[in-house]
C-alpha cells in the first residue's frame, strides 16, 4: 500500500520529470500495447435510489434523465456487435441500481455478459453493490471485470454520498476479487476535493490485493439538477499529474481516461496519453454524459499516429 506521503513525493515532482518517469513505466510494462477503446452502454437508466451528488440518474435529483427499464439481451448484443465493428475490444454495461435485487433481471444481465463474451470481447459491468453469491455467478458467466469506483477519498466521501458508505463499496470490491473477477475502480475529480483526497483514493486502491486491473480517471461532468452542477472545471495540469501518478503506482493496470473528454482539447488528451493513460471510452455518450464523437476520436488517433489496441483478454 502506498502512503499519502509516498504519493505526494511522486505527484509533486517537477512535471517534466513526473511525465518522464510515467513514460518509462508505461514503456517498460506495455511497450507494444496500444490505447484500448471501450464502449459503455446504459442498460437500465435513471431512478436510482442512491443520492450520489454527481449523478444524473439519482432519484433524489431533479435532472432531465427519464427512467427506463432494463434492456433486452438481443438489443445489447446488437449494440456490442456495433461497438466491436467500430474497434471496441471491451463492452461495458451500466445499470442504475443500488445493487441487483430482482432475480429475473439479474439473470438477464448474466445472459448479456454471455452474449458479449461470445463475440470475443471483454465484458465489464457496473451494477452497484454485490453479494459474494452474485459475484460468483457473474464470474461463471464469463465476466472480465467489474467496475465499482471508490470515487474519492474516504474523508471526502460523506460530502458526496449519504445512502451508502465507503466500506460498503470496499466490501463489493472484495467480493468481486474473491470471485476471481478483475477489479476496475477509480474515481472522479472536480467534486470539491483537495489534491490529497485524490492521492488518498490512489492509496486506498493500492491496498487492494491484487491491485485493480484498470483505474478509470473521470473528470466531473456537472449536470443541471445535481448538487454539483456548479462545480468549476478540473485544472488540466492537475489531471495530467494524477494520471502520471496513477501510471507509476499501478504499472500493470489500464489507466482509463474516462468521463470529461468532451470538454478536453486534443492537446490535453495527448498530454494525458503521454502521462500514461492507455484506454478511452468512445461513442457519443457515456451512460448519460456527452462524449467526443467517433469521428473526432478517429481524427485524434490519426494525429497521434498511435496503434489502437485490438487485443481481447479471454
């Protein structure tokens, strides 16, 4: 486990030195690994009983998001095929639940996972809190990874969510690991936290055994009607520093440049890749938030001259 002091020593390096060290780690561990493209689909939108202050899907907030029922397996399979044809190697599913409670719906999600894996794609889901038994069933269905972000530091968390605790989230991560599923867990920056909160988040993640398979770094997308709708934009250099620090701390993980890219310049995104980010979500929407278009991302990668990851972990 990395301590706050150890993480501060990395984060506070002169920026050229920090990025150089992150690039060294990236090159030593992933010389031939390109930038993975992932697609994300909301399979059950809105009406969530949790009160996460950043989320447009919470039933506690008056947003423009309208609740929709759980999608059918055939529709999800078709969306996954479209994403694969567009270059995605991982297909991620999100459901606005506190956790799976309806057996018929949970079995349908298991069928979705099986359908995605049958396409030779990685499958990741985020369904809220899980029991050991639910995690085991997801593993048996072939799930590649489970996304359950810690969001922020333990000390800042009560300012963001009150309907569950930090330890609730950690219990789910441990259930996922006991089941043999890889953990995808990161955070959201720009929620009024301090830099130390971001580093304490990385410290919590570094304590997991094994460490996360992927670490998503999300920039808050302020949504009208949520408590955080007036939050200021994230400082660009602070974002780059955090990504570089995450790359050094998690040398084997995918560091995913996730929500917020729609508000980033191409130059900032390139800096993030140079700092060690090696995965993005593509498509016009991330659950309910806007995202760069597929054509914009194609132009970005063309300018970079970098390979697009076509590997699939089976």
